[in-house]
């Protein structure tokens, strides 16, 4: 009887140590796994967004490209004499920015358009047509992507939206490689076009470079 009890005790002790070992392994594995951290202003990692993760456009690049263009626009003769001196705020449509790079950057393009739209709305100098309304009209007319960037088509849609001006442009990139270094130079060209005449009333180009060293 005592022998059986002794064997049970040993078995229980073995199981106890086995469970402890498994718990320890799980804790170690959990500690070695991916760890999510929060970054940006108001966190313990305020500089997390500063580092470049790749040579693709990121939010910081977009903010820079947009800010350079917007600063030039707000200081331009067109904005100071035509927009700010208008009897009532003109209606502006934010037209798609053409992606002339070889990259698939749809998310970045949406962020770029939102940044431009936010400035226009908050300036108080213009009234901005909802991008959702523009998209709905484009869908109703069953336009292809190529049609959207056609000046005549854009002008016609601008008139249907009641816009006097539309903001558009293009983003390009130059990809260069030298030994183990790859450099991409992005350029964002921003234009303000008068809907009625198709004339370019403002144009500015901003450039941003990124490099990847192996």
C-alpha cells in the first residue's frame, strides 16, 4: 500500500514539475514573439514614426510633399488675388492625383488626397466638393481610370459639380541603383486648373528622396 502511495506521490510531483516547465516555456516563447508598441506624440516612443521602414512613400513623406506645395499655393499671386479677394469662397473639387510611378501606392494616394482636402477645407477660403460626390458622379458616368485624367472630362465633371477650380497633379519617381544602394526620388506636382477655361493657374513641384543601403 505504502509502495503504491509512494509511486502516486512521485507521479504527482513529476506532473507538477512538467506543468511548471510548460508554463516557463510558454512565458519565454511569448517574450520572444512579436511585440506591438505605440508611437508618436504623447507616447513613450515619440520618434517611432521618424524612421523609414522602406523606400516607399510613408505618411511623413506625404506630409512633406503636400506641405511644400500647399505653402507655395497659399503664398501664390493666384491664391492671394483671386481666391482671397473673391466675394464669396469659390467652389473647388479635389481631383485624383495621377500615380505615374511603377509602384502600387493606392493607400498612400488616398492619404495624399485627404491631406490636400483637409488643408483646403480648413483654410476657410474655398468651399470643397465632397470626394464621395465626385466618385458617385464618375461611377454614374462609367468613366475609366484613363478618362478621369483627361482635361476635357475633368472640366465637364467640374461644371456638373458646380466647381470653379479643381486641384489635380501627378506623382513621379526616379529609381536609381549604385552597387548596394538604391535611391528613389519622388516628385509631387500640384496644379490648380480653372474649370471653365482649362487654364493652369498654379503649379508647383516638391521632391523627396529615399535610399536603401544593403
